[in-house]
C-alpha cells in the first residue's frame, strides 16, 4: 500500500539519487577539484559504505511513499565493484519504473552490457566539451575524450537509451563549444542537457559571472539549430526540454540558477554511508545506516524518512543569497549531482 509523503510545500517524494561511492577517477573542476581532492584526501572506507542489500532495503521502503525513480551517481559509480548486482536488486523491486545511472562514461565500454542485462534503463554521461583540450582541462584527467565517447557508444549499443550527455557550462571556459556539443548530440542520437554552473558545496570556485543563463544558451542554440519547446513531462522533471524543428532530436537546459525549480522538486538523496539529504545544497543529512544496522524494522526506517520529508522546507535556489551561500554545504561528489 502506498501512502505518499508530502513536504511542507506540497512536494511528494518520488525520486531518489543513491550515491554508491565518494570516489572518482576524474577530478572535474566544478565537482572534485584536485586541490581539495588530492592524493592525501581521506575517502570513505569500504565498511562505512552501505551494502547493496542495505541500499535495496531503503529503496524498497521508499516505494511505500510512491518512489518510482532511482538514479545511481557517485562519485563515479562504476568504480564500485559489482555494480550490476545492485542494479539487479533495485530493478526487481515493485514500483520502480525508471532506473538510471550517472557516470563520466570512461568505464562504460566494459560494463554497459552487464548493466543492461541487470535491468538498468538508461544512462546520463558527463560531457562538458567535445574539444579534447577543453575536456581535459575541465575533467582534469589523463583519460582521453575518446574513452568517454566510446562509453556513450557502448551505452547506445546496449540499449541504455535515451542516452543523455550532461554539460556544465561555464562562461569563458567551455561556453564557446555549446553548438559543437549540440551538433554531436544530433549526429549520435544523444540528448544533450546544458546545465547552469551551480554553487554546490564550497570548493568549486563558483562565481555568478561564470553562469551562462539558460535563456542565452537557448538563443545561441536556436540560431544554429532552430528549436521549439516540448510541452509536458513527468512530475519532478528538472530539465526544460526543446526539440529541433528539423526533427534532429532533443536538447534540454537545467536552470537551477536563473530559473529555480524548487517548487516542483520531488527528489531526495542518499549518501554512500546512508545519510538522507533533502536538497542538493543541504548543510547536513539524516543517518539511516544506524537503523539499518542496529536491528531497525522497515517501519522504523519509514518513520525516520517520513519525519524528515514531511518537515522539509528546502528551496535553496529560490532563496540564493550571500547568507545561504556562506553555509557549509555538502559537496556534490558526496551525494551525487
């Protein structure tokens, strides 16, 4: 039986992002800048991480509130061993009708088929540029751009569609490559989603003057490839969708800075060690791991989650100000983007 959990602003809990690890093989400047996440950084120990069975338990309990969408980010989720087994556990649960993975794509060639066979529906791949030099600078990695593009091809071949490419756009860094990214998406049948540079965490050097507003992004795209809006979409959808008028596919923009969508946010986040967060810009989370490991029942877990969600008032992006930006927010790599 489903009894929805509704927060203080009337938002239901229908989406969950499960961070399966805080580790990553890239050091993207807007997520895990190397100066903060260098060789001496203390990553989580394996015993601290939720087991796959514990994660599946949380997801199962949340389906009782109407949860239907689960996404697996990291860090980089594919650096966690045997991830297809977790996919299989979640895919087997009643009520989950959309199971996706967010990845940098570099490890997809060796895992895409197994993920599809386990029940994964689709993938989103971080791709900030199709220019080798710009890509290398933003991802801060020796992994070549070709490896990511091969990962996208592997996902397409495995049927993990629609494949989406997520591009974080920073003025003066990669905004001159917007049209090239769109062209790549049109040619390969990939939905490119352009994301406004966000002030997640406290380490990515966010500056408002580096944000390229969605209105400007769309104007540039429309000049090259005329667009028209796509009406409607699922509850909690964060991207504004547009289709190419010539039938060349679809593109999206995520407008967290210029046009916040807090009022329709239906998403919770679970950290790799079992903390429940109710906002990407949260200061802290609520421990679920203790209930999982100390003999708590499904009812105990459900009561904790319901209490947290029904007290929720988060709307950071709508309130964005000097005061809120100065809070010690959790890093994106810790709870998934």
